[in-house]
C-alpha cells in the first residue's frame, strides 16, 4: 500500500490562494471573516463589560473602522482598564 503524500498546512493554504483574476472572491471571503470577527468581538465586549463601557467600546470600534484610526478604540480600552482599577 503506497502512502499518500501529506501536505503541510501552509501548502494547503497556498493551494487555496485566490488568483489575481478573482479579486471579488478574495474581498468577499476577507469581508466575511472580518465581519464575523467583529461580531464575535462585540458579543464578547457586551458579555465582559458593564453596559456603559460595552456601548462605548462598541461605538469606538465601529468609529475606528469607519475612520481608519485604531487609536480611538485603544483609548477606550485604556479608559475601561482605568475604570476597572478604581
């Protein structure tokens, strides 16, 4: 019985890479992953923080994505840390 050659995870991922002729598919897949991750993060925030902090962090997350400025969200995290230390 001959063994089927095994492929590494890296080789497997490379074989699934999107060709330059399919940018729409690439954008669709990346968008789905990013949106799913953002939804999971927002759900986590609402589970782990009190309501006022969760609402603030959610607004900052959306605003950071909209404006392309991560510092807004980071400031919210810093503020939440300080609030929990008191």
